[in-house]
């Protein structure tokens, strides 16, 4: 128990991040790779939502990313949309070997913007970059879409783990930076603070800085 | 016609081999706790005795054994499947299934009711075959798809890489489907989703290494999505269907078993823009928790906004993800036996819109003790207390019992919804099915007594 309390005190921030995108693009395995450095070749479809919390160290501060992994099938949108509430970050994932999943990104963006704050820090993730021979979406196309939409961009492979940590870190660091700039002293996201959930907004990222930041940094993260 | 179901008369070992896990995935799947026991687990020989001449199972006899706890028939998992299929035997006209071209029979304009009344044969079958070939030649071709075959507005997408090996049939794909109705378009839009899930279904099992077996699962799900088009295909159905496909050698039998199982589960999968059916079970769960453990309920409500969404998967796929394959089947079997209602077949036929087969009021009023004994333990309690409007299935109480076993940790350690998921997730591979079910029955009793006290 004592240990638990100590941990709580060392937690400075808790960010809610959602993983969204079409079915079978590799969302759950991206999370498994990031949180546990594992990859499940026999993974099953996600039913409803699953989640995982991952601690990260940013500038000596401990940041906890609470990552919500959602079902890809449209039929689950009624419940998954509830999970967007309070999200400050999003990984919008497609599969570079299936064009359809890239074509659907627009839908997911709409979904995200309908159910969450416009300023959610978002990264477009082209997963399965190890499938070189089966590639249907070029890196340039991914980049162009990200630029047009003001998103970060990265290509990853949960299988060979390339860029997976970078994808999550990009989002979390950016949220952290925005927060630091805003100096939101009163909104420190202690877990004991019940206001962090359910109220609809965990952290309010006020202005449109994210787009500018997103474009400026795009080259750096992939 | 004798045994309609092609059940292999296998020994326990042989049967287990059907659920064998690929060596490379041994460490990734939950361990099986169930062990067949001499004289407790039904042997293949005893199982055969329970079958009547024409292949029906003596349901009352078998149930009696289960309820006595003397002989859990776990490894004859086919039992529960028969439980559902029984009415098919009775009500379906003979020869409807087992047919090699059964697939062609289904996607006609037949509604579910017409089908179950057994009057849907004859010319409409031929018509159906023509239709299905025109709409979608891949069914019955031994292949399945994982990429979309049509756009949102119903225009076919021609992907040569997918259909090149289909020969002449592929021409049918390119015919303009504009004239076909919305249902067909809707159905086609979901087909690739089924494929994406089929390749991920129980792939730790050797059984699904075979493309033919994957296709079998795909066919059953694709046809079901057509037949029950107001529900369609929803992720999770594959987890429910997979055991049927493994247990029933014949594809048509697997379909009917799945269809029967879905009669009590389908409402969970009904979805629209605002909700998904299982949420009604989740709110029942909230009600049960509030009644039997208000303190824990309040805590969970504060952490999760009272929606109990963390239990969604357990209810939708009936603990398939928390248990090993065999343990999940053991759970289903005992659970469904406990829910058994002698009027189950009448209830099925009267209304297929009920997600769970609750008690029948007419029976409740003039029931004698002899008849009462035929009911499953869970269902009997409902009849005895006269609370026949209580419609929640045992699975909901089972989730409540799982939460109760974690009561202390949830109250002291859970500080966020992720903690709840983690603590509840701990049951994976540790859940004692028999104990959990008994706990669930106790919770049911507590709940019913509270409910009657408040009347």
C-alpha cells in the first residue's frame, strides 16, 4: 500500500491518448509493443475497448500515458465515441499495405473531431512498414495527408518495433510541451482528482497552436 | 436418418486434439483448468447412450446429470450445441440441412421466421442459389475475402489480386449490382470485415491453420449476417461461432448451431449510432451491483461513470477471452444448462427478439414440483420466487461474481478505469469456472430476495 501511495505522489501528469483506425491495422500490437515490448502474431480483434497505462519520463517529470485501444469496426462507434471524451492525444493508424485503411482516415478524423476537443494532439501512423513488398500507400502520400490536416506523421512497424516508441512519444511530448507553455498550475492531473474523468475535458488546449507545431516538427519524427 | 450431426466418437484425448494449440503459441493462451474425470465426465460411450435412434439427445436425462453435479459432460461439448439445435430437429423439415449445397439455400428472401417454421423450401431454394451466385460467387468457392468488394454506394470494387484465381466466377463480380436492394449492398460491405476477423480468430489453434477451416467459419458468419440482416456481422460473433465450426464437422450443422446460440445472444450485437445492445446488459449489471454491493458499485460508478463498459467484452463473447478454449466451452455448457427452461423451444419459436430466454409466466403460475425439477438451477430460482420479469441472463450475474471476488482490490487499489480493467483482467487464466458459477447463483439469490423485499 505504502508503495502505491508513493507512486501516486510521483505522478505529475496523466494524459489520455486514444488509438483509432480501421480494423486490423495493428492498433493493439502497436500498444503491446510500446507498453510491453511484445508482439502477438496470434492477436485477436479488440472488442469494445482495452487499455494500458505507460509511464514515460519527460524532462525529469514522470508522465503517465493512459492509452485507450479501441475496436476498429464501425459498429462499435457508439461505445468507442464515449472513449474520446477527455482525450488529449490520438494515434490515427492505417495499414500501409491496405489502401482502404488510408482512404478511411478522413472518416476517423471526423469522428475524432466530433467527439473530442479540436486540439487533440494527433499523429498519423502508417503501420506495418515491414511489409515493403505489399506497400499500397507511399510514405509521400502519408506525409502529404498529414500536412494537409495538420497532423504529425510517422511510419511504424509493431512487428520489428521501428518507430513505435517514437510515435507515442511524439504525441506525449507535444502534449507536455503545450501544457508547459500554458503553465496550467491548477490543472495538474493527479489521479486522485476526480475531475480528470467523465467531465469531458481533461486538459483544455486552447488555441490552434497544435497545427503550427505539427507542421513545423513533422520532419523530425520519422 | 440416424445421427444427423457428424460427431466424432472420440476419446477425451482425441477431442482435446481438436482444440490443440500450435506449439509456438503455447505460452500465449490461458491454461485450461478443466480436466476430464473418470465417471464425472461423460464418456463417448455414455454419450452415445444419451442419443436417441434418430440422433436426438435425451435432453432431460442429460440435464438431470449435469444438475446433480454427478456427471459434467464437459468434453461432450456438443451437448449445448444440441440443446440449441433440438428445435431445429423438431421444427425444420427434414433434409433442410446436411445438404451439400446448403449455402445456396440461405440467402433467399426468407426471413428467419419462415426459415424456422420449415416452410421455406421448394422453389425459393433454387432461386436463392441463383441469387447468391450472382451476388457473390465466392460463397461456396472455398475461398473468402478480406478486402472490400463494394463501395459505400454499392458499386463493385474489382481487385484483380483478390479474384484472379476465381476463374469464370469473377465475371459475376463485375456485373452491375445497382439493381439489387440495399440489403445486399449492406451485406457486401461487411463481408471483408468478417474475413479480417476470421484470420484472427483462435489462430493459436492448429485447427485454423487450415484455410478450409477458416473458410468454413467465414461462410457461416457471412450467411448469418445475411439471414439476420438487422444485426448483420459484429466483431465478437466470430468468437461465439468458432467453437461451433470446430465441433460440427458439417458446415450446415455449424450454421444452425450458431444460429440457435445467437437467438439468446443476438440482442447484444444490435447496434446503431447511439448504442450497442450489450449496454442493456451492462445497465442490468449496474443494477445488480447496486443491490448486492452498493459500496463497490458506488466506487465503480465514480471511476467509470457507472457504465460498466469494462465488462462489455466478457458479456459479448461470454468469457472467451478470459478463459482457455476448453474452459470457455465448459462454462457455456454449464451456464446454459443452468438457464435451461423446458419451454425453451416454444419460447424460441414464439419470439426470437428476446436476447435471453427468461421464464414463461404462463408456466410459472401452475407449475408443479416435478416440472420445476426440470428447470436449470438459475431458471428455477426465478420461477420459485415468481420474479419472472427478471430477464437478465446468468452471464450478467457471473460478471457480478467476478467483480465480487475482486471486491477488496477494486476498493483499495483502483483509482482509475485502467486500474479496474487491470484488476478485473487478473482473472484471465485464474478463473475457477465452477466456483464462479456457484457464486453467481448466490448473487442471483441475494438479488432476487432484495428485489422481492423492495416490492
